[in-house]
C-alpha cells in the first residue's frame, strides 16, 4: 500500500510472500490470485504491496530473461499489485516440513549467496514502480554464528565488497537503485545492533545497511530507541523494516504448544540466557520471562499469561516515524508461520489465510495512521 509520512515522504507497506510455498513462476502467479488479489479486495486499496520472495531457481531464471521479468511485471500490474522490496533471506525450500538451520545456508561466505542476491537486485530493478525512489532486498545476517572465525569473516567481507559493486552495476544498467539490508537474528553472526555496527563497519553505506526485524529486536531484549540511535551514530541505514511480533511469557509452560518441527524458535530471557530452539529451552529449564523467535499474527491478542511483543513494534515505529523525515520507507509485514501455528489458531483454507494477512495489514496501517501517516 502506498502511504505518506507526515513530513511528505512516500512510504510503502507490503506483506511478505514467504508464507507461501511456490518456488516457480507459475506457482507464484497462482499465489497472486489465491491470496494477494483477495487481500487487496478486503483492504479496499487500489494497489497492494508485496514483499515478494523468489527462491533461487526462479530468481536466476528471471535474472537471465528480460522478457520473463516483463511478464511478471505485467501480471502484477493487472492485478493491482506492486513490488518495492524482496525477501532474499531464505534461499529455497522455506516451507519444507523441516527447515531449522537450513535457512542460513548458503551464507555470505559463499558465491551462491552473492549470485542469488544480485539476481534479486536485477529482477527488482525491473519490477519497481516508475515512481519508486529505490528498491530493497533483505538478507541473512552473514551466517549462523558457528563456525565463524577470521578466515570466514574475511571471506564474507570480500563478498560484501562484490555485492556493493554488483548493486552499482545494476543501477548503472537500469537507472534504478537497489539497497540490501542485513537482518539481525538471534543465534547468528549478527544478532544485536552492536554486532551489526561492528560486523558491517566497512560496508558501502549507500548500498548496504540493516533490515530491522522487530520480532528479532524484541527477542534480543533491545530498546528500539537505543538501537536506532546506535545505528544512526554508526551511519548504518535502515534499508527495510519487517513488521513482526514475537511470543512472550513470564510463565514459559504456556509456550509448549508452539514447539514445532519446521522452524527454529530461538528463545531469550532478559538476563541474556539463551536457547537455540523452544525444545532446548524447556529441556534446560531456562528461567523466564521468555521471548521466542516465533512470528505471530500482529492483530491477534492472545490470552494471558501469553503475550506478544507488539509494544516493542509500536515503540520502534514511533522512533522510526517520529521525526520530520522517516528513518525508513519500506515496511513489510512478515508472518511466515501461519502454517505451523497451534491447530486452533491455524487457517484451515486459503480464504482464512488471506483474511488473516489482510487483518495484519489493516492493523499495521492503523498503527501507522496513529503516527500521522496518511493513505
């Protein structure tokens, strides 16, 4: 959706399609009719933004074929859909029965990750609306934390230099700037704001920055105001914001029904104690309260003692949008866990999933309106 900051800057609100499983162009186009078009109708908006997820094989096919990119752009346009941001974190197979640590591979020590991300940038340059100031691609926070040493760090640094050069080449060829944001996440080489500042100290800040996922920020028990000030002092731009909420409870036992086999659910408490998954947190009897990396629907308030980190989301939005100019202009709702929610909360058919995503977008739009953002 197209919005406008109180100071006049255009903003973009979208939902991330990594919640859907299709990994070829025909499947992606089918998703548009099954989900995106009904969501747009429910919201009553002329244009719906998508944070498109393209698995590596379809990204490569699109990058190699200008006619295929033109087809995708036409298919989006006739449905009232637009794309200013891509999710380049999962490489492929993100809705497989078991994902867990596989989502971090290939990482930024590899040529495959660089190739995939530059494919996405080229595709996005051709998908961008004519009046969009720029595009954004979110990516993983370099790698899972282990193994990581000076050798792997140097290898990743060389990839990031080539990434910046590749993005410059895309802009030179297309006239469209695309930035890449590294997304701090629990358990990774870049988990916290301080680690982002340290690990990304030497990157090209015109083209590279941070994708701020608000569930991840909450799981790190970071204060949004402090985090954004630290990024600002370092001159590290917020390329993209993922509007997401994590689970929270001072009574961890109520979280047992959320332990599931597909995704990793890193768990943290305010004392800095951590577990890499919910099952591990229970096995170790990690003291509460817990915040759990489990993206939950933004607009649903669970019954106590279960809660979500929506207050962190609200605090972050106030910091991001409270000044005369926004600190970011791309906002993407990213709840990819609809299919693994406890059975009582899980959508039973595509219509229910479309209704749920529309509810999240409506919630996000209302929160932005409270901060003076207009439609």
